[in-house]
C-alpha cells in the first residue's frame, strides 16, 4: 500500500493509545457495554438494565478514599498489614510514621540500618550535565 505522508501519519496516530488509559481492549461478551458482561465477569460488572438507587451521593473524596493505603499495599505488592503474621488475627493500624527524621531515630534506636536507596538515604542532588571542560 502506498500512502500520502499525512494519511500515513493519521493511520499511525490512530494506533497510539490514550495517555493513562488501559492498553487492553475487550470485545464481544467482555466489552464494557455488553449486556451479558455482568454474567461472565467475576466482579459482576457490566451494563445493567436498571441500577440500584444510591442511598446518598458520595463526594469525590469519599469515592477516591474508598480503599485504605494498607489495602492498596496488599493489592499491589502483596504486603498484608491487616493480618498478624504470628497468629493470623486482625491487626488495626493506629499510627503511620512518615517523617524521615523520626524513622531514622527509631531505626537507630533498634540498631537497624535503613535500606540502601530508601527514603532516608537520598543521594545529594547533582548539577545538570554540562559541556565537558
């Protein structure tokens, strides 16, 4: 096939995915708008003929904050902070220490060293590369 340059670039641009979008496209029963998707997906998501009424509309912050950071860690990195490693019981997070200076003091008191490249051992910023002298 022979294309004009503008037509060729237009066809290539149509193949570039949208930013921050999913790279997987589903068709048929698994398509987002399929009437039968709810019956074939494990999460039972899909187009419903009637939606259950919401009790009260949730704010944007409530929708975004539906999953705690501990739940996100378990989902993404398989680190389960909500289950005790010794007895398997439920654990409740009562504090989160995020200040690097305080974390350093706690680790020093326990005789531990921070992990290399971790948030406590940041390398000094360097100047941008310039012409070699």
